């Protein structure tokens, strides 16, 4: 079972990973976006880690809802609302339970990913964060490790795609050959989830 402390650890691990990879994310974004994806997420997840230290919610859903709200209020551009929506809707779907199963998390993540798709108007293959999140949510039904592998592969698979949404879509064919920064940061978020779960099991 996964409790509030598990989700707190996940968000803290995500903040550390984003901090570590911010330069790489910004580099990817420089090729097809505004060159601010890494710095924006770094600011947002630093704020998430800080607010969770001050206010430790006692349910998984409340942890993710608070994290999502903080991302929306601190991250500029599209990534704040998108990541904020992902976490808030996932948290809302988890409800008020003190503990949830991995299967319940997978179902809740489905709801979060669907909300992201609705907000951004994107689908699989559009070269967005959904190309990592959709396969990850599906694979999470199998295991955390499978979700991590699926998200990473999904991010890598964006390289040959033509961007159809977001800033990268303005580049047309020039967007081909670059890995999508949003899919890359999404894979990072799923990777830290799997690492947190692996740490619990050891």
C-alpha cells in the first residue's frame, strides 16, 4: 500500500531529479521551444518540495493536489498548468483514502493524463509530454519498472516525430529530429516514481 509519505518522497525525488536535469531539459527546449523548460520546472518543483515540508498532507490525494496547485501558481508557460493538472487530477481521483494500491494509482494517473490531453488538446504522436505519459500510465498496471521503461521509450520515440502542438509546432518539419522536452521531463517524473517504489521494496 502507498501512503502519504510515499507520495511526499516521490515529489521530493522528482524535485531533486528536475534540479539535476534542468540544464539538459533547457537544452532540449532550446532546439524546439523557448529554452526555459528546465528552469521553469526547476522553480516549480523546488516550490513543491518546500510547501510539502511546511505542510505535510496526510493522504496521497492531498499530497498530489497540493503539489499540482503549487506548480500551477509558480511555473510559467504551458508546463505549469499541464503538470499541475496532471498531479491535481491524479490526486483528486485518489480521493481521501489514507492508503492506495498501485492499481488505484494507475487508474488515477489515467484520469490525470486524460485531463492533460483535454487541456492541451494533444494526442499520442503529437510530440508532447503525452507521448511519455500515455504508455507509462498503461504500463503502470503491470509494474512501476514497466512504467518507467515505457515513459523513457516514449520520450525517445518523439525524436522522429513532427510536432503538432505547442511552441515546437511552429517549426514545422524542423521539429523532426529533436527529442521533446516535455516528454523527457515526464519520463523523469515517472522514473522517480519507480525509484521511490523500488526504495520502499528494498
